[in-house]
C-alpha cells in the first residue's frame, strides 16, 4: 500500500520530526511505500488565491498546477498520516491551508445529481492523526481537539465509511519526560507497523 505522511512543523529538530520518523519507520516495517510531504521544507503556500477560490466554486475539476503533485500524492495513498503540533487548540495554519487547497471538488469529494456531497477518496483505508499538545488531556477534552475534529470529520466526508481512523496525542508535552517522549514515539512506530 502507498502511505502519505503529511508533516507540519517549522523546525526540523522538533519532537514532531521524531514522531514523523517513527511513523515512517512503522509504515515501512509494515511493507508500505511511504511518501513524506514536509510542508515547511516545500515552502507550501497555505493561502487560497481568488482564482483558486473561483475554480473551487466552479464545476471544473481542473487542478491548479502548483497543487498537482500534492493532489497526485493524495490520490495514490491508501493510508494518510498527519503529524503536527496542536497550537491554540487547532491545526497550524500551514496544514489547514494544505487541506483547504488540496481537498478539492473531484479530489476529496464529488457532488451527485442532487448536489449532495459524496466521497471521492474511497480508496483510503486508514487516516492517522498524530499530534502534540501543551495542555493536559482533560483540558483538551473540555475545549475540544479542534485539529483532530477537522481532520477526522473532513476526511470522513471524503473517504469510505470503512476507512479506519486512528488518533494519537502526547498531552502536557511541556511536562513530559524524555522517557515519556521516547515511549510515545515507540508506540506510534509499533501501532503503524500493524497497519
């Protein structure tokens, strides 16, 4: 299976980078072909232009040239993994912009004859969300994990009802010990090795 890892963090030496690497190791151990998208390294522009918005709202299935490689990666993947830090209760702007610009009509969803949204990524078998949080689990539960909700709900509309969702979070990261961090990364690697 083809696996796509979408990674979003501005610093290559971050703990999120080690989680990305753990996810890749696990997926490769399971025998999957892994493609990593590093949004910062790519210099991905998260802003949807006026022209892209007009194209998005039209009946055209044309893909903007700058987005074609990302769309091709999404269309080829049976496993999609998101690795990012949760900031201010949500997704980093770069990742949110990637979703808005790549999950296009004709790519992530189609409209049927009654203009109802129907999934277009029915080949995706697993969605995996891996994030870090500065806040403890109870606080995140109280205010909602908006990043995960966006990813899971958006991808639920785009994928089959059979698509499995897996979510992993390291909470109260600032208080996590080195052992906690190593254990969490090892858990990610082991869980993804079973996909």
